């Protein structure tokens, strides 16, 4: 089973925007065909982002999204993460890189350019960083 880390933008596509390009990924998550991994910090970031007025999600919808994601992912303790040898320009995204590095081999799905810039280096270290939802 493939271990996958989904950054916040990917989770927004799955649970807020219901992006048609991510339908197969969402189905794979629900069918437990992939090992989706998260930490408390990554879940807290999702919670912060979906609470922003930009998304206009009421508290019930926010709770539903968080509950669904937590039921689909395997949680790893933030304290157990190994620091990746590559530093992300966006310090908020470093946790996703560290998580993928800690569970490698892994796939990190992200639309964040700061993470995507590290794709070639990370691939040599056992991490596929991609923006494609079709990678699975």
C-alpha cells in the first residue's frame, strides 16, 4: 500500500471544492487503498484554513470535513518526525516534507510551488512530490 501525504491545498480540493480531478484519489482514500498519513500539525493547519471567511463554511461543515479526513488518515506523532534534508522556502509546508521523509518511500501531493521545487531532490531520497492526483 502506498503511503501518501496530502498538503492542505490537496485536502481543500478533496473536501471543500470536490475537484473532479481528485475523484479517484478520494475514492482510494475511502476504500483504504492508500495509506494517507497526517500529523496533529497538518490537521491543525487544515482546521485553520477551512475556518477562514474566504471559504464561507459553517461550523458544522468544518467539523464534517475534519472528521472525515481524520477517519481516513493514519496519524503520526509530530515529535517522531525526522527532519528532511531539504528545507522548504515556506516554513508552514516543512511539516509535510518532514512527514513524507519520515515515512518514505512516500508520495507527497501538493500544489505548492515551494514544495514542487524540491521534487528532483526529494525523488532521490524516496519521496515523489507531485501535483497530480492521477499518480496513484
